[in-house]
């Protein structure tokens, strides 16, 4: 691979707390010839904090195709370049993916300077299973496309990780609830910052809280995976009456009201029928 080419360094930057920058990241940012940044103004603040002076070039979603060609040429000419996002690992839900692909195709060395990532930080504080998980990033903005994607994910048994902004969070969670049914969920925001917050509960409970406490900031949304099919058929439904079903879902963590809703759905009756049956 050594053709006199430079190296592309994928450098993780803090997701909030500037103390999370690594010694190696500081060294690499100090040594490279050029830093390609999602937002040069944002990255300049970090560099000023670290007392690093290096040329900056923008690399974002709107210019990623033409800029990738330019950066690849500079790497071929022997320059070493660091790629950073505004926060966390570049190339995750980030246009850096395009540049890495191009470098891989053209035999340019790519290496990683690991560090923070919002997705994994959110997952490990969520209280949900971490052994197996799937990262989805941002769901489509258009509701019809979002619903379609959620239907494709409905049977996924691994813990699911999403990103979402404050303006679409409630609509996104409402769609997740509609397609998945009631699930455990965690909403993580301001991770590593002074006002770090992790809200945990059922989807319906978190939606209700957001009505009185509007979303602020960017969120990592962690949703529990689907129950395995064999567990669904062997435990919840066969031979269970209304009372048993409601009790079963309450034991799974649902509120009594949500357990009644789920029981009604399983039995193909109205929630009113379930309520009347329980109060005879």
C-alpha cells in the first residue's frame, strides 16, 4: 500500500465534555497537515481550546462528493489528513463514510483514533440489554418512509439505537409505539455535559412526559428489541384469559392501563371489553 501516500486519520472528538479528548487525538491533530471538519467553526473552537493551529477545510453532506476527490488527491500527494465530525466518531451517520470508501478503493491508508460515540454512550447508560444491539441512526424524516422502515425493524430482537432531534422526537416515538407496540425505552441527551439526562420507561410513559417537558437538544433513543417469537407464542397467548394476560404484561414492566391495551390487542377485542371483564 505504501506508494508515498499520506494517511487519513479518523479522529474522535468529545461529544460534550472537552476533557474526553484523548492524548493521542491531541497529538494527531497537532501533527497532520490538514483537518477536514464537518463544521470548521465548531472545530476551530476545539482547536483553540487545545491550542492547536492547523489548516481547516470543510467536509460535510453538501460537498462530500467533490471534496472527497480533492482530499483523496491530497492524500496521494503525501499529505496526512485528520477527519473529524462535530462530535464523536466521524463516518457514523456522517458523510465521512464517503471519504473512507474512496480511500479504501484507491489504496490510501486509513486509521482510527478512537474515542467517544454518542450511540454507545447512550446504550450503556440506558439500562437496556447491551450484549446484542443494532444502530439505526436517524430514521427518515418523511412519515410514510419512517413507518415503512419501522415495520422492517419490528421483529428485530436486538436493542435498537436511534438518533433524533428535538423537533421530531415526539412524532418519532409515537410512530415507534404505533408500529412496535409498547416497549421499554431510554432517552439520553446532553451526555457527558453538566445537564446530562437519561429518561427511562415505557414508550407511552416517555411520550406523556414529553408533553409537559418539551424535548431539548439532540437525543440518543434506545428501544428494547422484540420478544423472540417462540417466547411470544409459548408464554403470552395460548390458553391465557384476560386476567392472566394483563398480569403477564404487568410483570413485563407495563403499567396496568398499557397491559390492558396489549391484552385487548392480543385477544382482538376492545379495551372496554377487557375493562368490563376485569371488573365483573
